[in-house]
């Protein structure tokens, strides 16, 4: 598991990033892996977070789909299968024998963003149906409710489910993105909507400061990527930052107070969450071995795992980097074809 919110807050308050990094180095990574979803080879690779070696591969077929996102909770890994309209459950045999490995979603779902709520429930966005489905990954039961126009991500806080709506039509922004919030835990409850000051909202992360960070990709070719910062208690946008360039990808909140944003064009972009400034923007991104980055993950020591798909004609790779600001290269690990997403997980099969 990642460091507790209280410990993250202490690291954020420490002005010296190196001091925070030293504190994080005391955490153990034993039994932890980075689960990397490979769209081209339709499988999940596991990078050992202690030895940086590659472990067994989990085949996601059937069904044959377009996996592009992932979430993990302990040993449970959920992967929406895109145009296969399903969610694959990977658990290394830690769930009851009766638990399904495939959960069907409504036809035409186009299943994308996923967020695990607790030890039985999760939420999956259905962009093609303007809805979100709550799934019970122990029983396979589902409940689907409306979410807004073209939902692409789901993020959870203690009290709310936030569905990030891209507001796309024909693949292009039709206007500002929106967020639909819904009270937890069930699909039926109080809900509402608010607008963001950006277009094509695609990804979201919860910061150690308690705020939501929503990455907006903007229009293809326009280089107008932005970051929307949302107060989840007030349920409104409190700031928007320009300057993320062309089609920024998923983000992770680092304990040092940096928001790291993946970028195929720029590598790793960086936002100082304390000052709300872009510290590594277009032209200044970090490109390990010259690679663009499709996704990012962190381990409890604050190390960064940068997922590089390459040309998607063959195996991709994961660059293991020291915690910022140094981003010192530690190792490069080959994974499957066209890796697209990553998450920290615990897998008993890998020590």
C-alpha cells in the first residue's frame, strides 16, 4: 500500500524534496508489483517493485478487447476491456473460487476508466452509453446509471464517486468537460454536476492534499492540454492550469508535492501542486532514453515507473526512476506490446 495520507501530508509540508525522498526510502516494497496493462498483446505484465525484474504474465483473453486502463486494490486488479464491453478480474487466486474472472457490461459500453471502491465494489465508465456501471467483482452483479456525456474516468473519495465526462462528439470536444458526483456507496443516491474550464477531460487522480487533479487532453493537434484542480468537498473547480501541451495522459500525485503527468509527446510533465505552477512543461519534459510516456505509477519509496509503449510494433518497456527531482535511471524493464496503463498491486506469486 502507499504511505498513509498523514505521512504524505508530512512529506508535502517538507520543503526539501530530498528529505521526503529519504523518508520514503524506509518503506518496504516486499510483495509489491507494478501491474502493466499491454493493449497490443492483451495481457498484464508484472514488474517486481523490489528487484525490478519481470514476473509471470496474466493473459486477459478471453475476451479480446482494447484494454487501456487499470486499477488495483491489494491483490485484485481490474481491467476494463474497451470494445469487448467487459471487465477482466485478475486476482492470483486470492478471491473466492466463485468470483468471476469476466464481468459483462452493457452492450456498446466501450468500457474505459475504472476505480475500485472497496473489497467488493468498483465503478467502470461506459463512454459510448453516457453511463457508469457499479460492479461487484465478488459476485459479478452490476448496476448501471447515467453519468453525463462521454465519461472517461472515475475517481473516488471517502464520501463521493466522481465521474469525469469528456463531453465528446465524434471524437472531438463538443464543449467544456463536466464532472458528475454521486454519493457513495450505492448507485442510487444524491448526485449533481459541475463544469470544468477545459475540454476532453480524460484522467483524474486524488492528491495527498485531498484535492482532485483532472487532466484534460483538449483537441487533437491543438496542444491545449490543461489541468483542472477540483475541491471534492465543495464539489467545484478551484483552479485550472494551462500548459500541458498535446494530449497529456494520466497523472500520479507524488509525496513530494509534485503532480507527474504522462505525455507521449513530452515524456513526464511536472506540476508543483503547492504553488500550482507547471515546472516541467512542453519542451522541458523528462524523456527516459528519449521515450514518450503513456502512463505512470509510484511505489511506496516514491520511485517512478514510466510506461513507454514505443511504436507498439513490439515489446514496450518500463523505466524505473528514482524519486524526483533527480529521476535517476535505475533500470529499464521490457513488458508486453503497447503498454498503456499501470498500477501498484500486491501479487503473492511474485516475491
